[in-house]
C-alpha cells in the first residue's frame, strides 16, 4: 500500500478556498495519524473554467484535471447548502456528481469524491471559533451583543454577521483607519489556519465531512473500521 495520500480541493468560490485549504489539509493530516503505517498527505488546489458548465460537468472537469495533472487519490468537492439542511444538495448535486464520475473510464478521472457542504455556507464554519473571530477582528463584547451567540449553522447569513462585526469594530476608529481597515476577505485564510478542531467539531456539517473522509480512507484500505 502507498504511504502517500495525495488529494485535490475543488471549491465553489475563490474566498472559500482561502478558508477551506487549511481546514481540509489539517483534517486530513489529523486523520492520517489513525492510518496504518507512516502516512504522508498532500493537497492540491484544483481550478477550472466553470463558465457554462453544470455542477456535474464542473466536478468532472476538476476530477479530470486533478487526475491528469497530479494523479490524486481523493477529490474534495465543496458547495454550500445555502439553507438549514444539506439534504437537497446531496440529492441534487453531490450524489449525481458521484454517479457521473462512476460512469467514466478508470484512470481518466478521480472517482473518490468527498463532499464538503457547510450549512448554511463556509462563513458558518468561520463562526465556530468565536473567540478566534473576535481576536482577529480586534473587537471586545459578548457573543450576544455581536449576534454570534446562536448555533453558527442556525444563522442563515453568517457572512453578513461577520461583516457587521467588522463594521462595529471600526466605529471608534479614525476615518483614515476606516479607509484602510480590515475586510472580511482578510479573514478567510488566517481563521482557516488557526481554527481549533474542537470548535469545528461542534458543527454537524463538519463532522459529516470528517466521517465521509474516514469512510473513504477505509474503502482505500488506509484505515480500519
């Protein structure tokens, strides 16, 4: 058995990849410690031209490129639920995409798909570590005052909540600082790098992703049941 697990990450948007790259990489490395033998891991970012393509076609192109360029073993595919449950996304997008890959010739695409479906969106996962979020924005105040006291996956527009916290943090700053101040785009990468597993594991959608990855590694004989 190979002692190297090379994977690819295909995301819905460019901001998503900034956050998810470290989260996926760190999760994979963490699970690798449970694998048989000394396992090394790698993650490649997969980018394609999505214009005019259905979701199935996007996943196919990403999987094809990932196989051709890198010879990956697992393809992580991200898409937001955009609502309070991921059931429609799996029925209408993830499951059909997996079926479409399964029909392709062996060696042409990577057929080992692992889905990442945050509820409601990627920013929900960023809200999981509230202490880290407040520290990186540079704001004090209770979770209730900042509107982050609820379950992150129960907030239907987490991006707007984060943007509002940033706005509040700027209220007492000078006009010069406001012009050159923090934006939400600055947070994705740094929070993705620093977020704690124990906080992410409070989110059902993260745990579903982690369990799917473990199941895939069992199928590939890297992990025992």
